[in-house]
C-alpha cells in the first residue's frame, strides 16, 4: 500500500508464445532489434490465395484438429487429459502459463489461493468448432464430441486453465474482440485495488488458422502484400491491412506489497486505466479518433497523470488504412493540445495482429520496455502517413528509460481501452 | 520389422496417439477375431483414457471392476470412449445400453453384442 493506504498493482510475471519469440528473453531481443516474426504462409497450399504472410509460431505444430498430431517444445509436459479439451491456442496458453508460474515464482498454494483469479481473452476456436459441428449436422444431432464445446467456444481458455490450475478466486472471460485482454487487465487491476483479489492471471490467446485469419479478409482488413518484411507497416502510407498472428501471452497482476514480500520480480506498476465506446460502427473506428481520445484522457485521469508526463504510447495500430489514421487523430488530439510529443510505436509491425491476445501481448511488451529501459521503435515505417505529421514515431528502438507508458487498444463495436503503466522503482514505495 | 498383423490406415487414424501395443492388439483382433486380442484392445483403449492411470496393469483387473467407482472414469470420458469404440469396431452403441455399462465385463458384453457375427465358411 502507498502512504494513503491504497493498494498498488504490479506486473509480476510474464509468459510468451508469440511470433517474435517463445520466452521473455527472445521477445525482448526482438523488440530491441525490431526483428519481426513473419513468414510466407498460406492456409490452403496449392491454391491461389489473396493473403500470403502470417506471424507464425515457431517450434509448434497445431495444424491438425487432433491433438495427438500436435507438436510442441520438449520442455513442456502435457497429458492427454489436458490436451483433449484444448484448442490450438490452448496449447500455447498452457506453455505461456508455465512460463509465467516460473517467472512469477508462484507456488501451487498461491495459484490455488482463494484470492487468485484468472481473466482471459480468446475468440475461441472456429477451426475446432467447424470440425466438431460438421458431424453434428451429418448425424442430425446424434453424434457430438462431448468436449467440442469447451474446446471451441470463446471461454475455452478460462474453462481449461481455471480447471487445470485449480483457480479458486475468480474465473472470467472477456469478449470485446481486439480489446478483450485490455478489459481483462483493467478489471483485474480493479479487483486488486478493491481488495477482492490479491493477484489476477491474465491470459490471451488466438488460433492462427484459416478460420480465424481469413475471416478478416471478408472485411478486406488483411494485407495482400506477400513480402514478410513490409506486409505489416502501421502508420506507413503504403499499409494495406493487418497480418494475422496467434499464440498466447500470460501476465500476472499482483498487489505489489505481496509480490515484493515473496520475492517476485516487478516489471512495472499499473497505475490506472480508462475505457470508452465509439457509438459509431460495429467494425470501423470513428474516423476522428474521438472515442479513443476519451479513453486515453480517462486513463490518465485515473492515474492522476497529465499527457505531458507520458513517455511512450504503444499504439493499437494494426496497419489498416482506416484504423491507424483514426488513432493518429486521437493521439494528436490528446498530446498535440499540450504540445507534448511522446514516442509512439505499434509493435504489431513485428508481431502481426493477435486479436483478443493483442492487448495482453503488448502490455507485456510495455512491461519489458519499462523494466529494460528501452522504447520499441516503429518497425517498417518508410513513408509515414501524412496524419503522422507532428507526432514522434522513432524508427529505431530508443535506449531511453520510459517512466510512464500508455497501452492503447480498440475492438469491434467501438470498444476503446487504455492502460497506464509506470516504471517501478523500489524507492517509490 | 514388418508387423505380424498389418495396421490399416483407418486403424492408425482412429487410434492416433494410442500406445503401439493397443494398435497391434486391435490389428490382431481384426485379423483373427481372438477374444484375448479383443480384451487387450478394449482395455488398452480404456487405460489410455484414464487419468491418472490405474496402479496395476489393466489386464490384471477382474471383469467385475467398476469403471467409475474403481477406475475413476467420468461421464464425459465415457461418451468419448463410446465414440472411439464405434469408430474402431464400426458398430453403433445405443445410448440406452451404453449408460447401463458399469463394469469391465459390461463393456465387453456390450461391444461383443454389437459386433457382427464372425464370418462362416
């Protein structure tokens, strides 16, 4: 608690299975070196497809609908009992959770304590849903795989991980599309601040499958650029859509006093958050960025900070023409008004867009930046969109220690969520 | 070394992830109709679905062993087993009969009754 008796919340454990690395060290290296995780990748080999690049997960093979054919790194042990109800990204989530437990030095007793909760974000697995629902139709309802529903619907991560790890404080899933895990982090923070829980595991995951990815091609939201080096280029004038990715990221929010007492690492402090809604369109962001600007201001107000104190904004920007420019307008409205130019970058230039997972992945990146004292540069930015004028988008990673970081997220339905993180200095307690 | 009883692609696909012993037992049952191979198949499938696995070799359990009370099988896994056996033996196990299965012997009997009679010369 601080001098006023308020609980302080920290990020005290991380786990990553992402296109740019399958552990914290590899991810931080990729962020520092602006190394992307894209490869030529088609979901229907042998056919002409419009989308040819993806942010692939290396070291895993989850192409089959049957877990017996999946492959994963040897360091992780999974039983049939666990695998039978997992979607592909559930396998990644389990691996990310194992990393988090080790990194956060959590004991089994702490995991299963009545004040430990689990909040998740995942779109479920349309890939497995299709697989399991086909026999339902073929047999007119007679033959339905009993675990099909829990492995395929949107709550699959909270069902599976909550049961496997024996979580007893709270288990809840969030479904605000690409803002899902930002909501999960925000409400997890509130639970700790209110004293209801001492720690909240936040886990996001997404399949990288034709069903999850190409569905966005229906909206013409995906890049058709076949070059892995340039397909994802947020804020660049030549951007033509996002590049899909999958995997899973796990992040531990915890009462800092408790984390400190048990010797856990504190990567960053979370000091507030805010949200808003566009009230405009189910899929297209409000063009002026009004809603996102409201969420940014609310987040800073909740943290008792002013725009002039922000050092870095990890943008939502996915590399779509409409979304990026709306966010640029929001950034200009918030920071331009006070003549402040924080560094801004979207790390989706390196990872691709992880949908429900994106916010927790990028919040994890921000925590690494705060702890490691660097600011990720804007990868793949060659010709900035004219709307970038006056904003500070460094093209290389900066060896500067940010003190205050904002993490922006937006999702279908006009959800906007902004999280505020602060560099953790023990002397500040 | 070539398998004594050839494993069909269909058998391999149905028993993806199962121990080789169980796949071999089923191939032997398909080739010979041996009751002993049938028992090894059924119990091999069963033990693969049990978590935790039973403390003793599954073949050492008497037929009166109860699937739920003694071996720890749950109701969802029982449905998985029924589907697997239907695919493996190309039979239909009626729900009304499957829910009446309590022991290892009950399971064997249900499967035996559902299998087509052996071909005669």
